[in-house]
C-alpha cells in the first residue's frame, strides 16, 4: 500500500501554500515601496547633484583605484599575519590563565594583567607607542615601522581573543575534565585532547567575528606611516577635493569582508545545528 | 585487598560528607554502595579516583597508599576505571576515538593496536557498527556501554561505577546491567554506587549501606537487604520499597 495524504492533510498543504504566496507578495510590495521612497528622498534632495559629483565621480574612482588596490593588498597581508599570530597569542594566554596552583601564580597574574590592560588601551595609542616609542630608544636592530605596527595590532587583538578563548574553555563542563583525568590523562593531555577542541568549536563564531573587525582595524597602521587602502584613498581625496576614493575604498572593504562574514555565518549555523542535534 | 579505605573524611566547607568511613574490597569482589542521596556514595568513588582530595584517613590500592601527596595521581588513575552517571563521553570524538584516547596517549600503544583492542570490545558488547558514530547519535544505554568499554581498555585493577543506570530510560537499563554482570563473571573487582536494589542483590558479593558519612552496615545482599540489623537501614529500605524500587 502506498501512502496518499488524506483530504484533511491536502487542505492543510493547500492552505499553507496560499499563505506562503501571500507573504512573499507582501514582502515584495513593501520592499518596492520603501525603495521608491528612499530613491525619491535622496535624488530629490536639494543638494543631491553636488553630493553626486563629489562622492560618486566615476573618473576620480578610476584614477585612484590602482593606488587603493595597492593599499588594500597591504591590508590583506597584514590581516593574514595579524589574525594568525593574534589567534595563537590569544590561545596561549587563555590557557595560561586557566592554570591552577601557586607555582603558576606569576604566569597567571601576568596573563591576567595583560588581558586587562590591553583590552582597555585604545589600539591607536598602542600603535603610536610601538611605532614611535620603540624606534625612539635607538636600539640596534629595531624592526621596520610596519612590523612594529603589526606587533601593536597583534598584542591588542590577542587580549580580546584570549578572553573569547577563555570563555570557550570555561564553557566546557567540568565533568569532561573529570572523565579525561579519570582515564589517566594528565592536565595537559586533557586540555589538548578534550577541552580545547570543544572550546574552539564553540567560540569559532565570535572568533571569526573578531577577525572581521580586525580586517578594518589593520588599516590603523597607516597612522605610523605605511600606506593602506584608506590612507591611499585619503591622499586621493586631498589631491582632488573629491570624496569618491573613500567610497571606492569602502566598497572594496565590504567586498573583502563578504567571504569572511559568509564563513562566519556558515560556521555559526553548523554549530547551532550540531548543538540541536545533540539534545 | 585491592582497595582499602580507612577512616576517610571528606568535607565541603562545613558540610561533612564522609566522616571516618572504612571499607575494604578484596580481589574479584563486587561491592554495592547503597544509601540516600547525599550519603556520600559518589563522593567516596571520586575520592578513590583522586578527583577529590580527602581531608583525613587513607586509601590504599593493592596495599600502596594512593592518598600520599607524593604519589602521582595520573599514574594511579591509570589503574582505576571510573564510569559516570551521565556517561561523560567526549562529544567531539567518535566512539572509537573516545575509547582509544587513553590507550594511545597514556599507555603509548600504537593506533593499530588500540583500534584492534577497541573493536574487540565493541564487537563483544554489540556496538561494532557504531565505532565511527559520534556519541550524540547513540542511545543512553549505548553511550553508557561505550563509557564502560572506555574505562576497561585501560585494564584497570578496580572499576568504579557511579549510578551508571540512573540517567537511563527503564528499557535501556537491562543492557548495561547485563554488561556489568558479564564483567563480574570475568572476575573484575568493582565498587558500584546504585539505586537499583534488585541489581545490587543479583551482582554484589557485599552490600554496604552508607549513612552519616560511614558504612553503617555491610554484608551479603540477602542479609543487608533482607534482614538488616540497623534501624536506619530498615527505614531506608522501607522508603525504597514504598517507591517500588525493590
């Protein structure tokens, strides 16, 4: 015998389909209305022509695009290096903060002091301190300003990421550590094989979110001299008294962020699904 | 004696859980700990596994004091298996990885050796086809059987079972109890905290009734469960019978 839906069920399906069509039509209509109103309000504004020529000038966009792209390449390289090292630093600091016992007091205190101070300190000030303060010491072999600026970013973001990792570590139930220890695993082994894999999986979405924020903040290195995308755009704006290069840089940043945001959403969704499957 | 607890005291703040408790377990012996919630059954098992530090007394394993602060707890735990009420499998690992983790990391076996041993056990308990599955795909009874196998692959001298059937649906209790009975048949030395009086009767050589942080009464199951000496034991059993658990 093959299954055929009863008349009652067929009615339900038909009703739900009608409801879906109605919702879609309603959503399309309201989008069209809002879009039209916005377009009319903006393009009909008395100053629209001037805004259009100073923010959306195609020639200016074409002229400064290569410089901005060169800058963006610096942003991208900085992002990869800074994100990798800041994640590593954050993980190490978070693990150090979980160590128990009086022997580890200095390590723990140092790690705690670090996360407290560098989360409070504005990134701009840290960049100034590193990029101008350290060369000021006139020591032999002081690295390039670019390296110093990157170090400032890594050390500041490391403090944030350490707290995210720590939240993840603490979210793993103590019974998991008890189970690992009862099998004879040492604290280190329990941490490495049982706690950290679960902790990192749980905090992957906020970690990636911080990486998206980092992508914009690496540009602050231009305060120390290196020319990133925003700085390149700023130079263009200053030369022509036209704001279009900013718009170009902004669009490029959004495009750059899209893949990372997509990955974040995907990871978050997967984590949520796994958790629901577990209950 | 495989296990020998003498005058063990354990407090949490002002709360005295174990108050001079003494208990000996001989080789191949199965001892069931019974008693009301909060009588210290689980605490005693956690103290024996050194997950909790005792506040006085001593615990010996094969004659060696394991509560000596100079002893290495990791080495001692390798010889004592502990199975928890809530299974505590590692959710990010497959069944096979859960089982082979300690043999590979702690006992330094090769992956092939550990896998072979794990598969032998899984086949024995009828879970071979679940080797690649994650714990959340298993029923409670299956998870608990995996947890027992995970403790057994370390070849422990002593297996501690902490209310291993309390979190299970009634129809899943049987499969776990059968497994424990088989282990008894092989001569495994076990201490189990339990609410299942019927099971204690079947599997235990000795039943110990915990009350006021001590073993108030211990002896063969027929005697302790059938004809207890102490008034407190009779009261406890009367409540259990009232609840329909005996």
